């Protein structure tokens, strides 16, 4: 048995309509923070089950609706998702403390707007950051990740590019 995940972050109030096509075959959507407009949550929850964490730009309402960290088991994989946490070799103190207690199998964060999928040998975990799929920030290309989890392993990971970022590309 496996589960298909659509992973996004840093929407900053903009949800590209193509997300629904790219995540059509997904069982769940995970949002790694900086949601922005609560309407993004409403649209995602109406489409698929949603797991999310709040980010540094998110309102108090979103901070009440979602935690700073989500830690859960997904098909035999210990998953930790947060918004700001760093990446292998550059983790925040908060993440290093959590990893010292027990490192997850899969660590997900957003915030940097830089897509990364890196295996961390020190903590024996897979780090994923889907980059940013909104228009706010310095990234040039808006990105998502899609993958499956089967028996405690990530399989069939795919990078999805949504196109360039920037106000001149924003739909009105």
C-alpha cells in the first residue's frame, strides 16, 4: 500500500490553478507554510485532505488553525514538517534539538524558496523543500514536489515547474 503526496510551500496568497491538475492523482496535499490568504487553505481542503504548518507571514488565524511543526507517521515513515528549519549542514538550533532527540525519516520545510531534495547522512533522513509556488520572493521558477510513500520509503519523486514568478506573470 502506498500514498501519493503533493507538496507545496510559500504560496503567499496565490494558488496556481494548475496545482489541481498536478495533484489530481495525489491522496493528500502537504503545505510547508507561508500560506498567506486563508482562501488557499479553503481551496486545497475542498480538493484533497490537507496537512499544513504555518509560516512566518501567516496570520494569527492560520497560526491557530495549523501548528508550527507537524510530526506524524505516514505509511511507516516518520515525517516532520515545519516552515523554517534549514537544510543539511545548516539546520536551525530548534531542528538540531529535535533531531538530537529523534531524527525523522523525512524532514520537510519551506521558507527558503529554493527547491531541495537532499539525503542527510549525519541524521539519516531525507530533506525536502518544494521551493515556492507563489509569486512573492526572489525565486525565478515556481515549483512543487510530488511523490509516493510506500512501506517507509519515498518513491517516484517528481519536480514540477509551474513557470516564472513575478508580478508581471500574475493572473488578474
